[in-house]
């Protein structure tokens, strides 16, 4: 099943995972999607020259060497990471940005330390409300805008990992070596790579990547008035068969994945008649908080023709995947059932 990752741009590097590799609970590091705003360094930073700085609304500024971090209590968690614009090209009305299909997502087992353990060593002041992350990547373009993002303090203290391992290996350079922030269950835009500085603030960080680039807004609206892109939405994708594939009549195994960020997936249903009727799929494989659920449905095909296959997910809080996505200028959060349907031919 050797297939190259689909590169959409070289500078910055943006590339999506081939669909076939989404059929496994763990997405291999080599084909895990890549989303960047800046230029990736050519060589990994020398760990003896690297340190993590925590400053701002803290009792004392602190610095950690990599050796100090890996000797702290370790956490190992699964987490499905998705690009905010994943599925953008599937929208009926065109939206701006990289033309992701469904490959801007992957699930990995991450090793690292809880952010709260480091923040507690710095001591948070009463004014501490937000945590800003800054990486070592260099901006591209004449404006020279650094990729800086912040998250609320409650997310930082409850479920944010500073990861130095990915699927049992040191964090690959393209995924943020030596350290990246992972706001578990939130989109990749909140998970800064090549992390070297954390600033504790009394307000959300103000800048292009907070106020313009990752806001859900409509035509004619000021981006800053839109909602900040944070949580991954409830969604199901079909990974087998492939769109447009020709199949033999008889039993056809339909595979897919479903995920809901911070919430658990309870059920996936499949329709093979363009949404007229639905059958419950079987959830298979590991079941971990923040990790996706793999699913399958065996379809007994008795006649030839063209068929539209759909999948819909329900979460444990009663949330239901919408039939159609909510369009926005930058195409964020496409989780529509119809947008992710596929058509196959039975001969």
C-alpha cells in the first residue's frame, strides 16, 4: 500500500495523508498530514542549545532544558489531530485555503508532559487567563508574521500535553521536534510546533493568527468578529471503498473513522442509498479518550448500478453530525454528511 503523501505546497509545506493510511487506528509518522505556516528548519536544533521559557503572568519566570523535561512524570495519550480546513475542497461552494480532501487528519500516540505540571512550577498569578505558544519556525513572506496562538487557561490546565514523542519515536522534525503543544481534541491550529516559549497572559494573544487567520466568518464580515477555531467537530469519514471505485456485487466491507475531539463517539450509521435508510456500523479497534473510533459495515450488494454511500456519527452528549456543513469564507470545520459521501459503481 505504498503511496506518497499528497503535497499541496512546498513553502510552506502542506501535505495530506493518503486515504488508505486512514484505515488504521494509528497513522504512521511518515504519512501523517503536514500543515505549516512558516519555514521548517533544515536541521533539528541541538538539544544542548534548546530550552523552554515560561514567562508573563507567573510568580517567577522559569526555563527548562530538554533533559529536565524528559525526567518529569510522563504522560502517554492518543489524540486525533485535524487541520482546521480538512475537507475544505469537498464544499460545494469554494472556500479559500489549501484544497484538503479528508487526509488532513490522523491519530497518534503521543508521549510528553502535562503543561499544567510546568505551569505549576512557574506559579500562576491571579491574572493568568490565557497561554500563548511560540515556536522556532521562521515566518515566510515579507510581513514576517510569527505563528503565535493562545488557548484559555482552563484548557491549558486540564488537557494540554507538551509532546516529545509521536508513535513511540522522538517527535519528527516536521511535526515539531523537539517539543510541540497539543491541546487535546482541538484543531492543529492550536498545537504549536518547535515550541520554545510560553507566555502567560491576562487576555487572548492578539495577532494575525488569532484575530484573522483562524476565525469562522462569512463574506463581508470582519474576521475578528468570528468565532476562534478551537474544538474538533463531530465527524465521520469513509476510507474504503474509494470515491468512484468499481466493485463486484456481493459482500462489500465499508471502512471509516469517526471522531469528536473532546467528546466520545457513541454510534456510527451508514447509508448506501443516498440517505434514505441507515444501518448501524460496528465500532472496531482501540477506544481511547481524544482518539478516533474506527468502524466498519458489511454491505450485501445484490444489484449493479451507482450507489451513494454516507456515514453519520453521534456523540455521547447527544450531538449529531449535520447533513450539510456550515459554509464560511475559509472553509473551516467541514463535517457535513453529504460533503463526505462517496459514489461507487457495482458491476
